[in-house]
């Protein structure tokens, strides 16, 4: 342990020396200070954009600032909003913002005036369990609110009842009057959108986790008079949205509903579907999509926008006439999400986006002359003092003929032909992908002098349904071989020193790391964060349904779940392994890391485990986030010098 401490001190001295020479490699302090901006809402007159600026702090969770800026990029100003208020949009006249405000430890819908600084918040709901999210009607006269309809548990501070959460629809007038539950039979809302006339709300529902070993979805049109079932879908519909807003849209002049769904066993919505509001069989409108539809949004002017991942690049398409048409791209980077626009139907047609690239943090851009124009420059000041290496999109083919793509991040001062220490960095998900944006972890590791390669293995989004589907029941062989082929590629290209190889991943990437070191001894150092190590128990103990990996019943097929469980192969590990895990993780429960750690330690392997008190799946406190990187850097320095 003394040697380990010495490594940390040496790293600190190296960072200090690098700073003294002008620009320095991107490090944990830069990560903390780095500011980013995301578009939140557009005022009804189209002249003002509400956006959120986020950055780290020395101690505590991420700091958010709420700001307004003119659509011309001028007159940016910070809003002094009540603590624990998170604005979602503008009121009908643009003089206020609506959103959840904490009241007596529960979030309630509130309106905050931005025209009068000393005005008290107008509280619109007093619901026993608080609210999740809300959206304003196209005429601005009322709000649709997603909330848990159940009464508060009087013993909530004493015990926790294990049961499915519920989310239903509560509608309230803009003055806080006339609040009522609509369609109380709908208790599992996954997405919603107002009809253009404000008389009804289209809703996507999905089966909850507890009590089901499958995922089914349904679509209803809900009004004050009740719900009308439009379609039942024997798969997942709507992308995963924590706040329950968006992900369904009216289209075809109000005669159809557009939503995201899939035909894959991985249950990841990746295509655009439509169904008539008169009911019937939903139709896949993008059967040949060479990419993945990631999110969908219908604006107040009747248009449907779709965020599409095409490999590691992301764009926004317009869904029109049953087809997708590329609308907006960001040069050298990605458009992060579907557009933000006025929610009021009579409002101006101003579109705002969040954009990013490998050289800049996320910022706000608006449509100007048919092109995107960035109007905020958050993060530029911090990055002006940082030496960044190049980032390239690379391609290779696996031994079994699968074409793959990845993002390679090089250290500052990279010299072609020189072999560097190398780290393969598989993403989480696994039904996700790495994006061509500013990746703070890849930048920090490259700042240590590494070449970092993020492989888009089979099961990643962005490459079509067949590529996505191929992960099912094959995470431990197909995805593993794809990730390891990234290292083969780097060595073959002369980028990586074959004697200085490392691997690091979090969540599904953590599984990939823990599994890889049971299958090969080529890596000198490995770090896994919150990784799955025992599939047999994981399937039932995660906080969300995990049958997208394998829908077989574990008790009927234990050997199939144990086959890819790293804990069953601990004796074969020779690579020094660092295990990092949140102590309060319920997505991949903390015991997964501890079980593997104990098995490795009992076999006399080189292993270290660090947990973070109170941390969920990834730490939210910045002192813990910086420690994650300190642990990673020290481990690499010690075992892959």
C-alpha cells in the first residue's frame, strides 16, 4: 500500500509540473471545472432561450445554473430561482417558468415569475407523493402532470414497501384550479403528449418490472371522459425516459400517432412506428433504418423530430410523410437530442438544440438560415488552458468478418509511428453507444499518455436492428470478441504497445472488463466499475428489468447464466483488477463487485475494491468522481507503467 500511495504522489507531481509549462493534459480538476450548456425551453415569442449550465464543485453534487439568452446569442443572464426548482418551460405569456419545486420534501408543480423578482411561487399541485414531470397544453391553459396517485405511506420513514412505482396523469389549470386525475386506470405512463386542440393526451404505457417476465406496451388517448385504447404492442415502446415526457407525437394531421418501438429481443426502441388514432396494427415506418432512432419529439407546430444515431455520429431527422429526412447535423460532432421549441401553438417557430464535439463541451445552438449556429460558449475558457490530442473515428473488421467502428482518443503531442500505452474502453448499456462528443474520461486517460479506443461492439445502437439484436444471449462471446478485436486492431496498426495494454469499463463495460480478464491474460491492468459479475442473481436484483440480456428463466437455465459470470472463473484471472462500486447502487447491486472481489482475493489474485458511500450506479458527488479517476490513474501507473 505504501507503493500505491507513492504512485498517487508521483501523479500529483506530474500534474503540477505539466501545469507549470503552459497548457496541461486534461485532468480531474479540469473535469470538475468544465462547464456545459443544454437547451431547456424557448419563449412563446421565440426571442429567448432558457438553458441550463452545469459544472462540478469541490464537494457535493453537480451545480446547475439557470440562464436566459436571446435567440441572437446576446444578453445572457443568470436567473435567481428558488432553491430546488427545476424549470421545464415557459408559461403562456412568457412571463414565468413552470416546473417542479420542492415543498415539504415533495416536488409540486409551480410557476415562478421571471418578470417580477420578488413574486412568490404559485403552487399548482398539492399531491401526496409529489410529481414527476409536467408539460403545458398547446394553448397554455393547463398542464398535464405525471405523478404517483397513491397516498403517502405514513410509515415511509420507518420502512420501504417493495412494489412497483406508479405514474398516472393529473391535469390542472394554469391558475392551479380544476385539478383532477384523468384515466386512473393508466398507472404506468412511459410517455405523453398533448393533442393540438388540448382536449386529450396521447399516452404510452409499459409493463412495470415486478410481477412480469416480459415487456409489453400500450397506447391510449386519454381525456377527462376516460381512456381509449389505440394499440397493444408485444414489445417495448418509447425510449427510456425517467421523467415520462415526450416519446410519442401526433402526426398525419392528427390522424396518427408516432412512437418508437422495436422487434428485437433486446427491447431497445430503435425504429419509428405509427398507428391510426382509430386503432389498428402499428406499422414500422423505418424497417431499413441504417442506424437507431434514439428519441422522438412532436412540436407545437405539428412536426415530428427524431434523434437518430448513425454510428458514433448523431443527427436530428424530420419524420414527414412516413419517412425520415435528415434535418440537422453538427460538423465534427453530434446533435445531442431532439429540438427544443415553444410549447405554445401560437408561438414563434424558433428551434434550439444542444450540440457537442470532441474539442468542446455541450452548448446551445439555434437554427439560423437553415443551419445550426452555436449561441453559447460554455467550457471554452476552461479548455483554453488544456492540451488535447486528436480524436479519430476508426474502422476495422473482426476475425469473423464483422465490420466495427470506434473512437480513438490520442494523447496531446501524439507522434505517429510511436507505440503508446493503450486502454480499451467499452461503453455501458450495452444497448447504447459512444458519441463523437467531449468524453471526459477518455480525455483524462489520454492525458496520462494513453491511446484510448472506445469500440462499438455488437449490441451497440447506431448500426441497425440486426447489429443491436446480435447481443441477445451473446454478451459474453460476441461482444467480448468485438471488444478484444479493438485491441488487436490497435496493436496491428502500431498504435499500441503490446506490452502495455489495459482495459476499463463501467456498468455493462464493467461486466466486459470483469469477464475479459477471465478469458485472456494480455492486459497488464484492468479496472471495472459497477460491473455485472454474477448473471444468475443479477437478473432478479437490479432495480430495472434486465431480460434484454436473456429472457430465459434463471432457475430453469442456471448454466446459461453462470456461463458468462466472471465470478465462476475467478481462478483463471491473472490481470491485476481494480473494482469500483457505489455503495448504494441498485442498478448493479454492490454485492456484485464484492462477491467477485472476495472470490479473487481468496484465490490469491491481485485485486483492490473501493466503494463510495451513498453512491448510486455512478457517483453524484464530485469528491467521489475525482477519486474514481485518482484510483484509475494510480492503478494504471502501478500495473501498466
